[in-house]
C-alpha cells in the first residue's frame, strides 16, 4: 500500500461515517436521506477502488472494479434525487421515483450479477493492473451516467438561476459548483482515461479523492440550511472515536495495574461523552425552537404588515368618499349663513355656525387621514419651488388673528427683512405652520402666542412659542409619533386624534429639515420649531 491507497481508504471511512450519522439525525427528512445515500455510494466507490488496487487475487479485483462502476451509478441516481428535494423538502411524485430508482437498480444488478458485462478481465502488469472493457457495455454505461448526472446538475443550475432568497441562493451556489468542479475531474480520471480507447487506470484513485470536495460542499449547504444537527453529529463522532481508542488501549495493556487504570479512563470517557452529547443535543433543540419561534414571528410580522397595508388602503378610500359630501355640506352651510337663501334668524345662524365649525373640523380630520395614508403607502408627493417663507408665515398669522382675539390672546409675528428663499412645497409648509399655530392658540387659555422666523447658518428656522399648558419632559419626544397626544392636551381638548404633529414631522423631513419641541414643564408654555435648508 502507498499514499494513494491510504487516501482512498481515508476517503471511504470519512464518507461512511458521514453517511451513517446523517441518516441517524434525519431518517424521515428527504434531504438528509438522499444525502446519506449519496455519501454511502461515495464510500462504496472509494472502498471498491481501494480493494481493486490493493488485493492480489484478480477475481476479487474484478469484483472491486465492477462494484466501483455500480457505486458510481448509485452516486448519479442519488445525486439526481437530491437535486429534486434540495433545498426545499418536497416529496417527489411516484413516477419520478420510479424513473430515478429503476434504471439505477437495473444498471447495478446488470453490473454485479450478470457475468461478462462491462469489465472483461484484469491482468497484472509492472505498472499495475490492466483492465479490459467491453466497448458496447461501456458506451451504454457512460450514456446512462452522463445523462443522469448532468440532469441533476441542470436542475440545480435552474434552481440557482431562478432563486430569489439570498440565503437559499448561496446554498444552491455552493452545491452546484461544489458538485460540478469535482465531477469534471471524476469524469476525466474515472470515465474518460479508463475508457476502451485509452485504458489508463493509473489515476482512478484521484476521482474519489476529489469527491470529498463535492461531499464537503453539499454537507456545508445542507448544514447551512439547518436540516441536520452538525454539532450533534460532530459530538457523537468525537465521543465514539475516543471510546474506540480507549477500547483498543485496553488490549494493549502490559499488566493488570495498567489495565485497571485504562478501564477507569474508559469509564470516565464514556461518562464525559454521554454528558457532552446530551448537552449538545439540548443546545441544538433550543436553537431549533428559537428558529421555529423566529419563523412564527416573521410570519406574524408579515401578516401584520398586510393588515397595516389593508388599513392604509381602507383609510384612503374612506377618506376620499367622505371628503366630497363634507365639502358639499360646507358649501351649502356657507351659502345659508351668507344669506343666499334668504335671511336667517340669529338663533338659527348661531346653531348653523356650530355645525359649520364641526364640519370644518371633520374635513380637516379627513385631510389628515388622507395624508397619513399617502405617507404610509409611499405616495406622498412634493412640488418644490422657491418660496418666501416669511410671506407664507405672515399670511397665516393674519388668518389666525380673529381666532386669537376671540380668546383674548396676543398674537405676534417677528421676521427680519430680506431673508433668502427656500426650495419648498408651499402648500405643505402652510399646513405645518397652520397646525403649529392652531395648536398654540388651542392650548393657550390666556397670554400670548409668538411666531418667529430667522436665518441660522444655512437653515431657515420658524418657531411658534406660547404661554400655554406646556409639555411634560417625558412626553416631549413622543409628541411627533402617530396617534399620540400629551396628557395636558387631552385634558384641555377632546378634539383631534394626535396625528397633526406626526404629519408635520413627515412634511418637514420630506424637505430635508428637522422639527422639535421645547418646554420647561407643565404650565410654563411651549415652543415648537422646524428648520428648512437654504438651497
């Protein structure tokens, strides 16, 4: 025996151990089962070539060579089966199973049990064993092997090409190239060179050696897919190896005392191995449970996302349907109050005025809901143009003077002259300023409200300050969240859903600006500010 024979034997041992433990870890899992069978045939291929190279009896060598060809047919069939079930564990229809298993079974039976097939005779030569192959048998075998093996590769390639999941794509990539590259060497060294035309069997030991790359790549992908417990497998292999070593050591003891010591050592190793395997299994079980919980959480999040999307669409549709009749009601109320349908008694005008204001609040609420739906569905559009922020703010302040005077609140506006223009959506900035000013007047019972515009560095900053209710420190950062209102504002007014400041934040951030709130505490007033970049 030389290094080549030892390499074949090592390859065979590694494959049979891997096949055995993968089978134990997932007997009912189609991926594990097909991969275990694949590893078993790889073991049989390497071991039969080891037998062929090392034995002196030519009849046994002939059987070893036939067994090697039969094992290669099994590798092709199990590889095709694996390509169907990996990476998603899906059952294969009965017809496909028949088309995979039956030809492979026929080929293996034909090679092993029909005399005078494929391999003619084996002769010892100074350079090694010389094998005679029957041309027609070899051609039929080569057609079967290449067609089945290439079909499996094509299926894996198609799955990789059509893949959309990044992690699954990585697994398919590893499997495809991990199988393709060693297969090229295997076909060269074990199918082409030993063909009836070349009859070169000197490099047949290389094919199984390269197959370890293939087995390793597939094992990596299967492990990455978490369809077998590699930690448990590794722990058991390591434990069994240690136990086997200590059992061998028992027979090598030189005296009774040494035997007792080695028996004690074996007992300790068995005990430690038991706890090692048990702890690894517990860890693997916990990991799998966490993965199941993570998957359930992902599914729940996806369901919530769908519900949220449905809610957004419902709000959008409902708001559109509500806005039209509300606008019509507003129009008719306005005409009645203006006397277009005749004079209106003061008592009736007062009632209609309340109806008009309630209708106006409802229209504003519908508009806010529409803005919410546009924001959440990504349909919020901005029409940027150079605007004078000072002029917009001044006009809005003038429009709120009547409301401020009704509550006897002093309304002030301060702005330097010749301020630069900003690139903004004028309508949305008007909504922001109006919302901040309306809130300031609403939550100020007496005192003043001041609007100030100024230039700071490369930004325009507008602030709305008041002497009103103020803000709790713990609530300040939450005011700009959706459907959130401070405790003081809830006690002061029952109107609003707490979405105005949220919309203001989204509008300002859409301009590349910032919005924030300041207050020294309840009863000490508040200051809401936003900044827009000067471009």
